[in-house]
C-alpha cells in the first residue's frame, strides 16, 4: 500500500508537491518536479525489520571556491524504525515513536537546535 499521491512538504513556508516517481517491491519515492526534493519510504525484512522514511533536499548555490559557478548541495533527514520480526506490535512501535517525536519537538525543537549546534 502506498502513501497518498502526491505527497506534499512545506519547508521554510514553501509547500512543494511530491508526486510518485518510483515504486519498488518494498519502497516508494516521491520527487518534486525540479528533482531537488525527494521523499522515500522503504522496508527491509531479515533478522530485523527496518522501516525508513527519508527526505533528501538539494539546492543550487554559488561554489564557495569559484563564486561565479553554481554547484548542487544536498542534505537529508531520515527516521529508521528497527525492530525484531516478532516481539513488538505496531502499536508499541507507534508508542515509542510518539515518545521520541514529543521529545524532539518539545519547546520549539530545542533539542534539535542544540544537536545541530553540536551539543550532545
């Protein structure tokens, strides 16, 4: 089962549509029309079950060494759910996620602001 198509994401107040661009056996990609933003959901099954949702973001900006030349820069953010094939229900994994999400979103993302500044 796939996510709603298209997906949308809002970054710095700009909402971008991400239509479906690739479907695999255990993955799905949604990409912006300019190819600069991609959302991927994937699943890997084995000794552990790994579920990943990933956002890749690229931008074109001046090269710091040759300012007259533009280059592509990229960054990504992703979340991995890693669990044994048995022993945790989806509801239990959701409860763990909820606790994690509440922690990182608390006080206007304060812990993420500190993490990005190099604190641990």
